[in-house]
C-alpha cells in the first residue's frame, strides 16, 4: 500500500482507486505498440488516488523502467509507420503556428523520428532525446536527425537552452514528472514554450471505461487531469495557455488488434475481421476527447 502522495507529499492520503492483479513477476512490454506482443499478458496495475490533490498514480511509481526502454525494438510500430506519420501530420498542424526558422527545438522521447522529420524543415535546429538505441539509430539513418541517447534527467541537468520543447505521450511514463517539469523550465529560453501530449484521466471516456480504460497499463505511472497538470505546471513556472484535442489517425488492422486485447472475450470476432484484407488498408480518425495537447510558456521570474 502506497501511503504518501508523490506530488503533494501528504501522508496517509492515498486510497486505492482501481485494484490491479499485482503481477510484479509478469513481464511488461515497453513497446509503444505493446498490443502486438501476443506472448505477453495484458493486465492492469493497481492505481491510487490522493485524497488531497487528486493525483492518480500507479503501484509502479517506485520502479525504475529506464533500462527497459533502451532495449525496445518496436517492429510493429515500424509496420504502422505510414499511419503514424499521418497522425503526426495532424499534430504538426496543431503546433505549426509555434514553429519558425529562428527557434531551436528539443523533442523528448523522439522514438523513431517521424515527428522530428516533419518538424525539422520549419525550425532552425532540431534535436531528439531517445532511450531506445534501435529507434535512435533508425532516426539517424532514415531521417538524418540529431538524436541524443541519454537519460532525460541527466541531459536536462546540463542546462541546454531551447526555444521549444516537445514531448508526446511521455509524461505518464516518467519516474518523477514533477522534477522533469522543473528541469524543462530551466532548459527553456526566456519566452520559451513547452508543448506536450497525454491523456486526460478525468475525461468522460475515461470515466465511462473505468478500470477498463485502455491507457491503464503497467508502463504508465501517472494519470493526470487537466487541473492536476495545470497545478504541477504552475509550480514549475510554466503557464498552461491552451489545450487542444489530440486526434489520432490509425488503420483498421491496428484498431482491431487493440480491440483483441481490450475486449479479449470477443477475440474470435476480431481475428475473423483481421482476415479481411481490404479492412487492413482502411484508416480512420479517432477522437474520444481524452487525448490532449497542452501548450505552455515559461513565465517570467
């Protein structure tokens, strides 16, 4: 039982929100497309909620996953790379007004370099920070990107300065997101901006799904609402000035694979549909109003 809150440090403030299976001995898949690993059981961790600040966090907040990410080889992600590019093109449209040829950009968690390749023509310089050696090497060879293979906190403690820092679907994985937010602020130039994406755990879709919410997975340690993020950002001298929906474009094959994990009792149906070849070529936009893009600027000291 985790008693103290990792954010507000209140003692005896944490209550069990959802009880998981406590499968500490089960292997965790750290690939972005973790549904593809059929030999790894998909399960839900126990989630706690602070009674004072409302932060939701996992039983794994004290477990270091960094070394696991360095070894990730996500072939399923590469199989979906054209659809991933289309999703990032939608993301680029949302952030493009904040890009120009005078700014230096850092992307935290650049993975296989798709977003970096899209951003690079619009900015003065682009750097990516990535733990997976396979993803970093792919980004260099495929897109000729400047990728740094170093832990997030170690790199940010060097106090490099950027005009814009981008982080997509990363904050929920971090061991100490509140320290990282403070480090990000220190690595921003005056008037610098921070743009990141994650899921809003207080969304209607999340509430409807409850413990079956698809983003409750072992490698997600923190589950933020808009209000908890706003408070954490403000404490790190970052002002949240806009929130937009993060629309995803995926192909039907990927969606059916997700369904086979989330609704495994109907696996016979998903397997049948996956045999229909023309479905695999179709793509659809997904917007359940739970995935968000957050726009922040560095406040003046």
